[in-house]
């Protein structure tokens, strides 16, 4: 999914963010047929026995930590199409079944399995050093004994200024490892420079970084010519390179974002490695100074030759009065695999799993049907959830509300309502019936507007079905855990996770009980202040049910 910073920067200039308390004090009436909001504000939330039960079980008897330990430590990261992804699907079904919650794995398509094995890169000249490097997902293996080769970098644009010059340079990559991304002049975070260096020094470091970035933009532009960025890696594979070296520094101490292909494209012909910021910069300096670095690389990733089934896990509590109306909990199960997929999105998975446990105990016969979707394929473009909405038009038609969570371990602090006109008042109405510590610090965007989140709520909102993204406080997510090699169990704050699970369970209860059905009416998108033009409505993702259709 997109980072929290990008989401906030996009939204801040076009959306009014209103605190829950402000909405409550406004005394605004609910949707047609619902009780007036001011009467709910005056009510004592503790007077609702079901609210009491959910709160007590969720806040005082949470199982989030033990569930997360199994998912993150024992099962581990859950790359789409990997054996671990299917193990996690089956574990969810067993866990729900043990609680008496009907659940099943629902196949939506097929994908190529990839299993990570050992990988390493050693610098063998001009000196010896074991480099910190990780093979990227869906890369092939090296020969069993590994490969030795010289390291070269994309040439400066001044050296190969035209297509013919670049074609001549390309003939020299055979048998070599090629560096395809910008080396950082310093792997010390900019915040650290700002804290400790003089303003003059900090500005100078920033200037050097900008200069290097500009130089590498030109190098990549020459390498691509008129081709799309996704073709860069396959072009080097075709030219006989042994492998490709990249770095996607996450701008924090010791953290890289490790994903398939990244900005250079992907290939299943030769291995691609992410090399840590420090070691990648070391190689770049050796190359730039004519010191001829040479490496030994070994990778043992296993890419299946054929596609295998991939699944979403769906659990449900059937509605007693309105079985064809739905409240849905949503979080993706898949992850990248350099860490454990803890905060993206193991925490979201555990929040929804624990919320369903609370609902089963305190509210086993809801008025509306309560569903939970644990999606696969989110990191490849919301493939699992997009398939679900195509396969289940009845859920889209009867959806009362979907609550999606997908950005880390922090406390939920914002409700994105995407321009659904009834939504801000509905959330205020529901939250008015909760204990105050559940809603403290939460803001609701009012009225919001339709926008793409790059998360599974998109698969519903693009059909004008009322789905909502519940944003968590950052907690270092953007720089330190989102898609990084440090996204592990120890980064989770379980005080926040248990609170989030309890909040989601309470929202599901209130949305199920609400006599009013949320409408599909939405705000006309406002003008983008940066362009003056109306913000265009985004389209639903193309339906892709297989590896072959996505590549």
C-alpha cells in the first residue's frame, strides 16, 4: 500500500479533518430513520451490555500477541503464491473453526510459487567482505556453486550520449553484475544530519544527494531510451549479465524496501539483489574510482514452473434480521518477505481476526451478516479483493460498511470516508456509544472525496460501495517497517493492536445494529489546489487472476 506520508500529503489540502468530539458536539442528526445523534451522546455507553462485553474481552483478555506470534514467527512472511501464504490461509480457517466461526479458503486465481532460500554476496576484490544483500522475490537461482563476476554501474550520460553509444556499452555487460540504482552519498538519515550538523553542512549534504539523484535519472533515461521502466532489467538479462544489483534505501538506519523489481523492473531470467545502502555505496565508490570490484553471488530462490491456486480467506457470522446486508472487516494477509510482514499487514490481519473473536463471543447473532476478508495479492495490486468484488456482487449491493486497516501497528487516528455523504455522521453516531478511550484522538475526514489508497478498500469504493480506510499513527512505519527488512514481530505495539481490534469490533456491532442503511451518495470531488482541475475519479483495477495475466 501507499505510505502514510503520501496519503496525508495528498489529502491535507483538499479535505477538512474533523475530530470525533467536534462532530458529536455538533448534535447533528443521523441518517434518515436513525436516532438523533444528540440523544446518543447523552446516553451512557456502558449501559449497552454488548459494548461492555466486547470492551472487556478486547481490552482485558486480548489474544492478539499470541496470535501474532504464530503468524509472524512460526508461519513467517506470506509472499503471494508462496507455500507460507497457503499455510497462513489454512491456519486462519483452523483458528476460526475452533472458535465456532464458519470460514473457508476461496480460490480466486493462480500464481507462481516462489520459495526463498539462502542468498549472499561476497566482495572478493579488491578486498574481502561479506556484503549485506537479499535476493528479490521471484528471482531465479544462481548455479549451485554461485557466480563470480566484476561489478559495473550504468555509465554517465556524458559517456554514452546517444542510443548507438549505449548499445556499444551494453555489449560489455556479459558476465558481469550491473548496478542499476542510485548510490547514496551518505546512509546517515537526513534527520540525523539536520540534528547534528551545522546548517551549512546539512545543506551541502542535501545538495550532493540531489546532484547524484539528477545524474542517475539521466543514466536511467539513457538506458531506457523510449522503453518503459519495467523493461530495464529484462534488457540486461538479454545482454548476458550475471545478475543485477539495486538499492531501495528507506531513509532510515539499516533499512531497505525489498520488493520485486522495484523501479528497475523484474525478470525471472537472472537474479536481482537488494544490497544494503552502505554496501551498495561501497561498490559504487570502488567502481567510480577504477578499483574494479568483483563479487561472488549465491542465490537459491525456487520459482515454480507452473502456477498454483491462490486464495482469500473468508469468515462470517450470518445476519439474523438482514442476512443480505453486510458489514465487512478487511485486511490483506500477504506480505513482502524480507522481514516477517509484521506491520504490513500482519497487524491488520490480527486486528480483524481478534475483532471476529470478540464479536463471536459477545454478538454471535448480528442483525446484518458480518464478513471478514483476509486478502491475498494486495501487494501485487489488490488482486484478491478485486477478484472478490467481481465474484460477489451481492456483497457490493448489500454492503453497509467495510472497515479496512493496512498501515502499521499505530493506534487508529483517522477515518477516511471517501466522500460518502452519510459516513461522517454515521461514524460519529456509532462512536458516541463507545467508551471514551476507544475514540480519543480519532478524526474523521468530512466529507472526504473519492481517491485511490492502493489498498483493498479500493476494490469496493471504486464500485461506490461504502468502504472506509482506518489510518494508523505512523510509529516509524513509512521509513522503518513498510516493505522493509526490519518489519518483524518486535516492532508491534500490542496496546495499540488490542485497542484497534476492540474498536473494529465495536464499529462492526454498531454498523450491524444501525436501523439506517448507509447510502451510496458521494460528494463531487473538489478541485486539486495544485492544478486547479477537478480530482478525477479513479477506475477499478483490471481483473487479473493469474501470474500470466499480470506479467
